[in-house]
């Protein structure tokens, strides 16, 4: 069909179509690899392991095309130590692996942190422990966020929830590594690495910073030394104090998180990566059923958005942590919440992924347990709500609630909900420690009859506490 123009009529001008980035269908591993190349990666070192092998394969083809360094090492040990040497010259270096391979890199990771060498490591996580499986997992959270190797150190850890976000966070990882002279880990899981999504080809190339510490040859200048060995204890302590000051700066300036539908939420799901995508669907179904649920998604797993979670915990009734693990991030959530609201957990292991319906069921258990526990608590004494006064409120004690009156569900089944500062009584400071806390001579709450202190309840597994 063609348009006609009558005599005397001006033709309709064409509509201007704004330029949009090209959208292509890409596999996660390949998109991450190309993002690293476009971010200016000078050298890549790795060893093939599923489910990140496509990342290495992409780099094997593209890095030589760009005239850059690609080396498939004889092992993960060789790859990470080659990366250490290249990064010490000021090169922009990338290493990738999957869970067992990351374990082999732990020693060199500690060396890089001690030497303050900037390197980006990508871990496409798989099930464990041991060789485990090649299926997706999030069970490397502790390994990444608590140091990975030996010694007092931390590294920034970023967790994308989509392929497009992963592409952007690659550039961010290089920025953080070079700004703070530190290794940076990007945690993806097997689903993110193997999935294919349409992505917009938007790339960033971080600006190069000066590297007055780099080993570039001492011709015409004083030699430089990059090392982690300090035999004099006074020197090592001073070096550690400098490192700790740097970690505090990172924690104060580099926290990243995002929230969805939190304004009216009574319950909140806390999840990252693929688990957060499952949570989005679960939240839509829960809201359709009348539940007011929101999503809190950490993007930096370290530094962890603890203060943001602490603030949120003052206005919601409960938080459900969803992970592809036995429960690791949930510990950081509990530390941040400090008993201000109930914290539940739902997770799958071994490469299994929770379905949205399973997450909704866990939300219902959390909701019912919290309501039952709140009614029992209010019957015993009024709650005291203490406002937050700083970025890291100090908890005084944590202990399990008494069993619910009337045979209701035990909070230990699906919810960890200890008392926090909001239920603290000044009388306990003056007279006796809280019941169940070491040093207590009584299981009695002041002003009430003797009440036996229950034994701590072991956290239940999913599916209603079946072992």
C-alpha cells in the first residue's frame, strides 16, 4: 500500500526515529567477556571449567584480534599467578573461573590483596562442595565476601542479576580495582553465565589512572617493590592498618543496592543474582493474593548494604532471604537487622532453583509465624522500639523467643526472630543479664513469674523442617 498526496498538499515529513543501541541475543559468558574487552582489558588468564568455559573461549578468539594478551594456563594456579605478575606492571587484567577453580586461587588472592594489586576475577558459581556439579549455585558467598584467602582483608564483591547488568558491572569492577588498588570479584551463577538474553550493546571504558607503584622498569628512576612480605611485626601491623583504613573507605563509599515495591511493603524478600529474578515473580504472585511484599537486592555483597537493611527493618514485619544455597547471605541480613523484625530463609542446593510458588509458600509461613510470635510477645510485655542512632547499631543480646502459646508454629521452624534493641529493658542492665545469655542466673523476665528458658532451636531446612 502506498500513500498519495493530493494536489496542493504538503507531504508529511518523515518521523525521526531516535538512535538506540543495537540489541542482540547473547549468552551471559560471552557478553561478560566482550564487556571486558570493551572496558580495556589488556590481558586475560584462565583455565577452562564449566559453567564459565564460553567466557574463556570468547577471549581466546577476541583478545588476539585486538592485539592483546590471552593465555590459557596449565591450571588455575598458573592462571592466577600469571595475572598477579601482569597486574603488577599496571596492566588491566581479568581472570575467570568457577567454584573449584576459585578455591585453587585463594593463596594468590591473598597475595594480591596484600600487595594491593588491581585484578578483576569473575566466578560463575556451580554447586559444591568438592567437584559438586556443573549446575548453578550461590554457595560461594562466604568464600567471596569473607576474604577468600588467608589474612585480614576484604575485597569488593559485585552481584549482577541480568546479563545487561553484568556487562555494566564489568567496567565498574575495573574502576573499583584500580581506584582502590584491590582485587574485585564479580559473582555470577551458572544460570547467568549460560542463559541467553537480548542485551543493548552499551559499553564503558573506564579512564586509566596513574600507576606510580607499577613495575615498569627502573631505567632512570628508583626501583619499586610490590610485595606482601613484611618480616618486622611493626611494619606488618602498619601495613595492615593502612589496608583496614582502605577497607573502611570502600565500605563508606561503594555500597550498591536496589529496591522494588518497598514503599508499602510489610514483608521483604532479600535476594541477589538469579534468586532475585525468581523473587520478582514470587512478589507479583504474592501481591495478586493481597500480600504487600517488596524486594531488596544487594548489588555489592561486600560492602554489604547493612545500614539500608537496618533502616528498612524498622518499618516491615519480616524479611525472607532467598538463596541458591543452604543459607549464607542470610547471616549478614540477620546481623544487619539485629532482631528488629523476623528473618526467614528459603533456599535450594545442589543446582536446584526455588520456584516462585515455593517462595510464596515461604512468605506465607513467615507471615503466619511472625503474626503468631507477635501476638505471643505482646501478651508477655509491651515492645520498646529504639530508633537507630548510627550506621552500625551495636546489639546487646540475641536469644530465641519462647515457644508460642497455644501450640502455634515455632519461630524456629522457618524464622529466626531474636529480640533486639527494640525489646531491651534497662532493668536487665542493672540487675541481671537477659534470660539465656551467658552470665544469667535466672531464666526469669523481670516482673514475671519464672519461665523456663527453651533450648535453642536449630534452623529448619526448607519444606516445613524436613531433615
